[in-house]
């Protein structure tokens, strides 16, 4: 299967393409128009720098999320920096002064969660891209994020090629493993004594459904217009699905083992659980054109094995 090096080569093969500006983006706070291809890019989205790197763009600054990674960049993308040394903006409150000092001509924030006030402030520095208004906060699909960033940097053909490559991987999985169709799956966490689960509004839930799996409607109903919901221990039985993925920023197996009543549940007794380690959890959270290949290589085979052994 294609790895990140092959993906980069694919992108660079389009490097001579000419893209016409201006480009306009209608987003949740209005419209941003770019009159020319940007040269000085700041990435304030927690995962947007993956898309930029995949397109051969090295932003001046990136925003740290979690994981304590060098340059706030996880292993599937780290080699793409070369010798570049971006400024790493801290998690949480935006360092507007540092961003302004970098004199960017584009601020990318599709996965940033910025407010309208922050958008107005950043727009005084440079054209700023928040997420589309067509989705809930943090809910812009991975492929639309990639295509928007491709348009913004004048590399839409490369972005389209990356999206197509990933879509082909989805198609290959569904063709080779029809047993996934209609099976139920869920993604859960247990953090500081609180149980929670992700809905199909979440990018990870959407990934599972693209494989033919289904997030139970009871879970989606609890989440409503959010991408997740907390669960009471009395609702633990909602996790009795065909494949249950435990997500954690640390040790998912240890977290799951601490859930009261888990030992009595069918999902545990029948071995339907997948424990996501730190790196795979990061890939599943980033949901970028680079991390998605890692998910296909590392997580999908585990899902297939659990579902197909239940036939």
C-alpha cells in the first residue's frame, strides 16, 4: 500500500501545475478571498499542518495539540519538514502577537475551533480560513479540509489526487470485506472516571461508517449536534457493538480495564474490543491525508479480524 513517501512523490508530481487565483471560501464567519498563492503560511489548526506538509508546504508556525511531538508533528508526517524549524504555538489560547510577528499571508485554521472574535482579530493580520459553516464545530470532513487547503495554496490537483487515493483504499476494504457492511461499531474513552463515546458527527465515526459499519442510533441521539457524548455507567450496555474501539491519550487498555462493570459486558466477554495505542490514537484523531494511510495499515486489519471472526 502507498506510504507517506509515495504520497509525497505523488503530490510533487503535480508541482508544475498552474492554479488560477483569486480563490474565495465561504465559511462559518463569512468569506475569505485569496488574490494570489500564499508564501508565508501559519497553521493554527490542530491538524491542518498535516495537509500542508502533504502538499509540499512548510508553514512558518504550527499549533501543538497533544503527544509531546517534535514540531507538533507525528511520525507519519515528521520527515516532510526536512531542515525547516517551525514556530510551535502552544495548545489553547492563541498567541496572536507571535502570529503577527511572522507576517503571514495566510492563516489556516480549519481544525482550530476559533471564535468569531478570534477570526476578526486574525483577519487583521492576514487572510484567515476557519472551517466551513456546513458542519458542527470540529466536524468538517477530512476530504473537504484537504481540498480547501489545496485550493488555498494553489495545489488543488495534488489535493484531489490524495483524496482519490484514500477513497480507493476505502473502496478496496469494502470490496474485500463485505462482512463489515451493517455491523455496529463504537469509539469510546474513559477519562478521569468519566465514560464517553463518539457519534457519527465525529470524523472517526464517519471513518467507520465509510467502511460500511454503523454507529448505533442511540449513541448518535445522545450526542445530538455534538461529536461525542458522556455516558453514565448505567448506559454501558450501549457499547455492546460488534467492534468497540477504546481511544486514549495514554494506555487505552488500562483505561478500559478501570471501567466499572466492563467485565460483565458482552463486548468484553466475547473479545470485541480494540485498544488503540498512542501513535494510532494520534492518527485516528488527526484524520489527515497522511495519518489516514496509517489508520488503514494499523487499525482496519484489527477491525476486520474482530468482525469476520464473529460470522
